[in-house]
């Protein structure tokens, strides 16, 4: 996968870092041709160095990905954040947690961000370059579904600064796995390590009769079988608990409010696995 | 562009995984059952779901002198489908494209597919308000679009995203035909208790806030997530499921309210 093809480049762009940049027939008419031909483009983006410095105080950087939308990327990102912030003292969660989102920059709930790729990339770069995180243990980066501008930009800017890897979220049904396999292959293409896959909304337990039902049935074996087939780690499954959605809507932490629920226990075990994956030397016998 | 197409409807949602593609397929099947000729154009390039949902994976696109021939699931050719899924070598291949390449592909889908005569073309979109959406809106403005259907799930986090999509429609000058609330409630198969897993009434509230019609609520039905061995069962399972009459009433609302393109031009 070429990371050095500008968004306004023609289809057969050889890549700005290539020897033939600006010199092949596909470069005719490309707005970047003269820059490429002069050799200036072969210098790496200076912002990547700045991002590297800015993020040097952050120990672990994790991307939360899924090819599919609505599988719980943001909900789980929030849950992981609360869980990681609580550890090890299980205290002072709110002071341990810092958040940046374009949502804070919008004036009203109806404001739409109607941007094409380049503008989104600029915003992402600004988030990475200009936010002062201070000393931070974990930076979780929540992403939209897909394999497009946001994902390419994040990986392009962050791989040089050091990324621990990606956590991939899915739901059990094939129509989600179909998109998630694409996301996993995207990670392989851009050399992004995968920390593991979490299956969300696995089983729904009826609050009245306490029997389980599969809302999104895993007719093709669900996430666990997929991870076996693709040779990547499976981190666990989180049941579908309607209270999670309710807590999200109210902006409260499900983990703190409902620590004894099955979903909280599952999430805590997943958080532990993620911590182990990020600190491979610290825990013995947990890897592989 | 889209010369033989009478009605164009765009299926939108700011939120992913709310059932845009499922609702698109179900609406298409209902419109077909009403006797219309229907097309589905899937412009979700990174996550095309339509071929899987209609059991059409592995089919490919052919070229004729008038352009690309869409895929027809039935011999009667009353349902035509176009998706990037038909152009991928493997179902696991990612489409790692930035905006301009996606835009070029969508323009080609809109300009070069030989749909023939269609009563309805449903355009299924990815979540968001970015390249794909801007490109679709810019291009279909020339052909008269009936409007957009907003799909949401009931919880606030989805409704919040779909409100932004409504703003997008207003800015793009595309009328909103209405809101469909999907995954409204789940009836426990063991005790018949109905739980509102993803909260309730978010779609109605959204319709009220955006001052657009509320088209209906569609409950969760795990049967239609696809049967073992693929999704071939989707079409049959849907026709005989409890969802069919619900979607049918929504599609009737659409066909009654929509003036034909030939009437207005």
C-alpha cells in the first residue's frame, strides 16, 4: 500500500517518494508534478517529526478500528478509557482521563461537519500535532468505519511516532465480519500491528427471564473463528446489555456504575489483555 | 445521467450499523412486490453490504455498448443491483482509497451504469457527511431526486449523528422523505417480553426535531441477519417474516407521496 500518494494525484501516481515521481506519463497535469520532479517531495512531511515529538510523552498509542459502523467502537473506547484510567488505584478516574473530539468544536447538536478528505486530514493532523497531552500512559484513538482518508492519515502520521497497534471491534454476524476482514487486511497492508479483536453485542440476556438470545447471530462462527482463520489474537466478547447504551446516552461509566455485570467483567478481562499486549515484557506467560 | 429512472431515493444515516443497507434491500423488495422496477446502487465503497444481503456475492459486472450491466438477482429483471462488491477479486479485499478516487468511482456508477427503465433507484450510502455524500448529492441534483430517507436506531448517540445528516440534507437542498427507526425493540423468544435494547422513540423525536415525517419503526428480527451458509435466505426469510408488512407500509407511504419525475420535469 502506497502511503505517499497525495489525495489530488491522478490514478497511476507513482508515489511522491518514488524515483520516478513527477517524471512518468501519469504525472502530466498533476498539480504536484513540479514539486515531485524537483525532488522536494522526497523530503518527509516535516509535521511527522513534530507529531513524533508531541506524542513522545505518551507511552502507548492504540487505534480502535472496525470496518463496520455501529458495532460499538466509541462505546468500547469509552469503556476502555474508564477502565485504563481507573487502574491501578481504582480512583481519580476523571482526573486521569483527557479527551479531544471535533464534537467539542461544534456550536450546536445540528452542526454537520461536511468535509471532503483533505480537510479531514488537516483536522486529524492538527489533533495529533497541537494537542498537549502531557505525560500520558495510554492514548486511545477512536476512528470512523472504513478504510479511507481518516485511517490512511492516522497511520501515516502515527506509525513513525510509534503505535502499539490496533484493537478491532466487531459484532458477531457475517455482514459485520465481512467489513471487518477488510479492515484487518488494511492493517496488514499498512503494516499496522493488531493487538486483537473484540466481539461486541454477543448475546442478549433478557432482563425478565434471564435467558440468552442471539440478536446478531454468528452463523459463520463469529469473531473468534475469524481470528483463528486470520491468525490474529481474540480478546474476548462483551454481551449486549441494554444498560451500556443507556449509560452511554447519559455520559456515565458503565464500568463504575455496574461493576458486577457480566459485560463489565468481560470488559475488565479484555482491558487486562490489552495492557499485557502493550507491555509484553511485564507479564509472564500471557503472550501467545 | 439516469435517463430511464423515474424516482431516485437516497438512504442516509450519520451513524453506521443502523441498517441502511438492510432497509434499502427490504424497501427494494417491497417496491418490487408492488410491481415496480427497482434498482439499488451501493455507494458504500469501503464496506459494501448489498451483495451479501441479497445473496449475490461472487457475481460480476458485464459491459455492454450502453455501459455497465447491473446484476439481476431474478430472471424477471425487476431488481437491478450495482455495488463495488461485484468489482472486487476477493470478498476480503479492502478498498483503501482517499476521497478523489472514491468520487471518481461514484461518478462512474451514476453515469455509466445501464439501468434501463427503472421506477425507483435506491442509493445506499456509507455513514457520514463526507466525500461519498457530497459527490452523490452534487451529481443527482441534475437529475431530480425525490429525496432522502434517514435511518436511525433509537438511542441518543445514533440520533445525534442522524441530526447532523438532516442538516446535511438541508444544506444540500435535498428534501427529507422521512425517518425510519430500525432496531426498535426485541421480543425475547423465550418469554415474549419486548426489551428496547437500544432505547426507544429516538426516531420519532428526531422526526420532530427535524420537522420531517416519521415513516415507521422496524423491530429487531434476528432471523433476517442471514441463515447459515450465506444470506440467500434473506430474501425468502424477509418475504415471510413479520417485518414484511411493516416495511410494506413504509414503501406504500413512499410510493403515494412521490410524484413521478416525468410529472415534475
